[in-house]
């Protein structure tokens, strides 16, 4: 069998498309197609006619004909099978897979697709051994390599989004670190500040009333009252971004992403957060204000304590602890890391060889269910520390340096014991018909601690405005316009102040309860969690009893989240 041409013509003889598979002059083909409608008898039930030395095998489709032009010696059964296949291809492509009749406009719209499919059925006039499903697969042009490239592209996009989230968390940690150091986290580092330095002070509560804790950052509650919220300086120094304008900031942002491909929406989020590090924030709404912290005149050192400066004695001891804690929503501990160090500063050469007494590691004063590890300075007698809990010099050492601090002891506590958790947070979101009701509670788990400047920060769905159903009995709340979070601030959480527990209930628009997590917590305390406390200091050189010393102790939060 030899198929000379396959064509689609109107019933008036107008050719819409035609594919020649052998050498057939165009005038000859046009003459055959124009004469074909006159050869078709309206009353004939046959779909085969012969004329001019060729055979027309055709199928009527309403106002169109699908025609195969073959030689007279071809196998009529194979001709009809081939005609059926090319007709089904034309109707399926023309109707978009719906089946049924097609029109002249449908043929013109998909003419190239039909011709490509016919080339897969007929090659040089001879029928190929293919069926309709095989032709479909060929037209889809499925490529294993292409799928692999698509998977790689999706993975890169996912990695870019994760990198954006990581950088956003890094910027948020930088903001918190700047707040802890007593600096304005949203100010341009290189621009002169218009704020006057505010001295840090802490006034303890009297008579069980609410405490006053001022460090240059305040929240205004909706009812007009204001609860002071202190910035908590700590010994570590956070990352600082250099100021830039215009294209330079975009270039820095692109370099930070390491060449990963990201979509415009995610890039805009990171650019907005980075922009907050350079520009002064806009004014907050009148109902719920979130005021900026005044910039300090100088960066805070590790000796700065938000509870007020400690007057140094002849022997001055600085104890610092940093807590990193992740809790699950059921109250369990996912991860716990507490790092601490003890610095000894000798201000009088007569006390250069003092002995600092602490609870011994074997005394049971430290948590047993968690892993507590201690590390002493090389000049410290390790046996005296392990057996008696004494920080003393090794034999033959002249004395501790005078006039400068020396880190003599470091410790780290890890584990999953819930008994050391200072404060527990219960967040109960309930979604119903596009609205989320949230019950937020806190409870002081360690009554021996007194937590100050407690900030419980809960994220809100994008664009959601919370409606407070039950205002808190302690502290104040405000919307942070820069993070989109609801910040609940309590000056002091302690048994003595009667603020060891509290609750806040509000409603907001949304249907995803997971959008209310993670809940972040921040606070400071003058007492550590690990049990490291100074029992006494004596001078073995004079064999005197306990001597006076000054103590500067601070517990701060690096990360405290309910995930």
C-alpha cells in the first residue's frame, strides 16, 4: 500500500490542510482535491471512489471530509484502517480531547499538530505499526531528563525558601540581641541617633503591687496604661548590618542568598526585614502602640546588668547564664541548652589568691536528670573543685590577675528534664469558620526564680487584627508592627509579686491554627538555673574567715520557643 497524500477538505472542495508522503506536484494534488466532492454520490453508502488513476478513501465529518489518496493497487482493508486512525487523530486534536465533530476553525487552529501526528502514522507512504495511544505518548514528548531537571529546580526553590526563613530568623535574633544590649534594634547603625540615652534602672516592687522596670523600651496597653519593658544587655555581641542605599542593599541580599533562585514574594519578605535594620520604623496605630527603644550612647559590655550597676568590691564575681530551650505544645522539652561562665575580678592585690567556694559537683546541688558539665581554667586546681567545689589556684601559682576579669569556670547543661523549665507556656488555638480563638497562659514552674521583663510573643496570621476577649490580669499587650506579632509584656513573674500565672484570650481571622506557632518567650533573672551560686570567699594567705565580695549575676534567654 502506498498513501500518496492525506487531506482534510470542505464539502465544496476547499483544501484546509494536506500532507504529501510521495513526490506529487501541487497542481496535480489541488486538481484531485477539487474534483473529489463531485465524485461523491449523496446516495452512495461506500466511502471509496476511483478516478484519474488514484483511489479516494474518505470519511465525512459534517461539513468536512478526511481523505486518503492512494494508488489503485493498494490494499483497501489497510487503507480503511489507516483512514480510521488519521480521522480519530484529527477529531481528538481538533476537539481538544472531547471527541465529536470538528469545524473548519478547529482544523486551522491545530493544523500543525495534526500534520505532526500523521507523520507518526505514515512514513514515505507506508503505514507505521502504531496505534492511537502510542501516537498520544509520542506527541506528549515525555522526557526522563526533563523530569529530573524539574525536580532539581523544585529542590533549589525549596532550598532557597528555607534559606530565606533561616536568614529571617537570623535577622530576628539580631534584633533581639540588639534589644538585649540596650540598643534600638530598628535604627540605622551609621546614622546619628535622635534619641537621648536613657539610663537603665530597676525599681523593685513594694507592697505586692506591680513593679516598675525601665530600660528605655515601653509598651502602651490599649486602655492607656503603659507597662515598661526593659532591654536586656548581655555579654555576647550580635551581628550588625552595614548601612547602604539603593542597589547596594539588593546586591548584598543577593550575595547572601548564594545564587539560589527564589520567587518574588519570598524575596520581598526578606528585603522588608532587612530594610527594617536601616530605616526608622513608622509610627504604630493609636490603639496599640509599640514604641522604639532609645539608642544607648555606647555598646553594652558583659558587665552591664539591666537590674542596675553593681558596685564592685575588692573581690568582684560575675555570673552569666544563657538559656536556649525549645518546648513542644504538650509541655515536653524538645531541646535544652544552658551555658554559663563565672568571671573573677580582683581589685585589691591583697586578695590575689582568694578561694571562691561553690557547691561541689558531687554535692547534689545541680540537676541530676540533665547532663551538667564543668570546665575550669588551666590555673585552677581541678581536684579542689571536684572534691570541695573550691575555685583556688594550683600550687606554685602567684595569684589571680589584678584589675582585670578572668573566666575561672564554665559550665553547660543539656537534657530533656522538664523540672528545670523556668516558665511554661500553654497556647490553645481553636479554628472555627474562618476565625481562631486563642487562649494563652503562662505559669512559673520554678518558684525560686523571679523573672523580669517577660515578653511572650505570638505570631498572627497575615493581615489579622486580634480582638482581645479577656485582657490579662498582669502586664500589658501590644501589636509589634515590624514582626506582625502580639507581644504580651509582664514586668515581673514571681511568687512574691503574685504574678506566677496569668492568661490572655483573643480572637483573630484565619483558619490555620499552626500559624500561631512558634510562641517565643524572653526574660531576664538575677538568679541562675543550674544551681551555681557563690557560698563564700576567703583568703587563705591570711587564714581569715569569709571576706566581703560583690556579685553580679544574670540569666538571659538566647532562644525560648514553643514549637
